[in-house]
DNA sequence: GAACATTTGTACTGTTTCGCATAAAATAAC
DNA sequence: GTTATTTTATGCGAAACAGTACAAATGTTC
C-alpha cells in the first residue's frame, strides 16, 4: 500500500515536508493573515499544487493543526513515561512544551493551537472542534497518569485526578500564552518549576 | 478641560461607544479577519470618521486593547478587595473573568487579549507589548494580594507570593483559552473551583 | 452675517486576496 | 509508440481590501 504506483505525473514534492513549511507560516502569522502567496513561497509550491494536494486554505490549516496535535500527543505520552516519578513526568511535559514554544525568529511562537486556532475558533466551527478536542485529549492523557499516581500512592487518595490534570494543563496553557507574549525562557521555566511543585505537592 | 468647545463641526458620535462596538468585532473575528467594512458597519461610522477619530486599523485595535486592559484591571482590583478572605478573592477573580469570557453569539469569546492579541503578537511588536504588559500587570496585582496573605497568615510564611500569583493567573489564562475552545460553563466553573482550592490550599 | 475649522458621506484608487482555467509536462497502461 | 491520467506552471478574473480625495454639511469665532 506504500508504493502503489499511481498513473499520471508523479508529485515532485514531499507532502509532509510541505505541510511542515506551511505550518511555520501559520504559526507566525495565524490563519487569517497567512496569504496563499506566503504559503506558496514557503512551500515552493504553486497555488494549484497546494489546492490539488490539500484543498483550500482552511483545509490546509486544519491539516497542519491535526499534524501538530498528533506530534504534541507523541511528545506528551513520551514525557509521561510511567516508569518515572510523577514529578519528573510533569516536569518533562513542561520542558517538552517549552522546547516547542520557544522557537521563533522575531518572537517566540508559543503553541500553534492556543496561539492561532483560538482566534478562529469563534467563527470557524471546524477549528473550534479541533482545538477543543486537542485540549481534551491532552487533559485525558495527563489524567490517566494522575490516576496511576493515586493508585501508586504518589498522590493522596483524596486527590481528584481529573481536576489535577486540568490544572496541570492550565499551567501549560499559560506557558503557551506567555511565550507568545514575549516572556523570557527563565521566567517560563520558573513558572514550570512552581507548577510542578504546586500540582505534585510533596509527592516523592 | 471637559467641555472645551472645539471649533468646526462637532462629532455626531460617542467615541467611547464606537470603541465598544469595534471591540466586539475584534473580539469575534480577531484583528486580521476584521475588515474596515465590518468595523464601519458595527460602529455606524464611515471609514473617514474612523480614521479621523482613531487612526488606522492597527491604531484602533490597540485602542480597544488598552480599553479592555483597563476594564479588566478594574474588575480585578474590585475582586481582590482586601477586606475579604484570600480564597474569596481568587474565586471572585475567576467569576469575574468567566462573566466576561462566556458571552458570545455563536461561541464564547474568551479573553480579548489572550484570544486575539496572542496571534498578532509575533509579528506586531506593539501588540506584543500591550499583551505582555497586561499579563504582567495582572500578575502584579494578584501578587500584592498574595503578599498580604502571607503577612496575615492566610498563607504559610514559606509561600512564594510571586509564583503563587503567576499560577493563579495561569488558571485564568486556561479559562480564557478553554472558553474560546467551546468548553461549557459547568466545566469552566469546576476548573475555577479546583484552582482556588489548589492555589489557596487549606487557607481559612 | 462672513470667515474659518472640523466632521461627514460618497466615491475612488491601487493593491492584495483567493480560487481556478488552461495548457504543457511527466509518467503509467496498453 | 499511443493513449490515458495526473501534476506542474503561467496567468487570469472577480471580489475584497485599506486608505484617501473631495465636496457638502455643521459647527465656532469674529
């Protein structure tokens, strides 16, 4: 199923790489301010090629969001490796997030979803759906680890895994916003440390 | 200084009211997707009147952000009334935030700054400056209350007021994002309650 | 009432926007 | 080699866009 030779002229570009370039454009400018000329220039693709491969601008944007969501989930599950202590897990989640957020030419880009999908969410239902689903998936993944923490005694029996997870996510959301607002790496790392402390309490 | 009659034809509109209407447009659509036609229609002002009163689109947007920031600070200081217990203060901060965030025709609008200024912050330095300053001002105001809490014994002497304030803000940032992502009022209120619990610990 | 100053409404300009039509190019099937 | 099929490249076209010129309208100052 991988090398099924399709008839007709073959593509002269790697769709996945093009999606990555398009993602950078959306990440810096947002959906509305990203023009097809910007996207065409960044991907080295003509407009018809973009349309042929991804559909219109909104489809392309949704594709980049989905890819970003998937990548983020991979980073998250790796950070939450259950063979490590809970405290380390949460610290790794924040470290992984900051590695993604603090990366930009002019200013840090923060999170693609929180930073750019939030604006469109009010008017574009499909964007709102992806954003909501992404946030929920993140919450759920962290919640699983919290439940495990209660079972293992890393957290008190009275702890509420669902709410702890949502608050752990909240710190990450704040890091995303603050990164884009121009906060320094030191500031963000300090918030992450304090967040771990507050969420994990005096867990071992 | 209030009624200095200027010569020439007087304005036929209230600039403050117009700014409020423009704010609604930016709140729903963001800066980039808000057209001058949208703004002109919402304010019932011709384009030349908009330009004459506020400058270009970016100037107008920055004006609405400043106004929103000021309004937000007023709500915040009122919520932080030091005659109330710390726990009530933080709960009131979140309640005040949600009252603002959960208000939209199609979907909740969240926070104007976090929801719409974040996108532009990367490329527009002036927007980034307002956003960063607003977040900092909020942090500082809450931090003052936290310091008072330590003095009064509402918080343990070992508490770090600066970091507690930033984490209290973090919960609010998350509420802003989640509101725009479509989360229900019940969900958001539950997060706010858990946030108060976590931040204020077992404070009286 | 005459001269001046500012706002308002209409209409315009030049640019940018998105999406597509059309034809040439490149490969598979026959 | 011929035909069928898909992707490229050029460039079109209609709409939306931000900002402004200009003249009419509406005040103040003298």
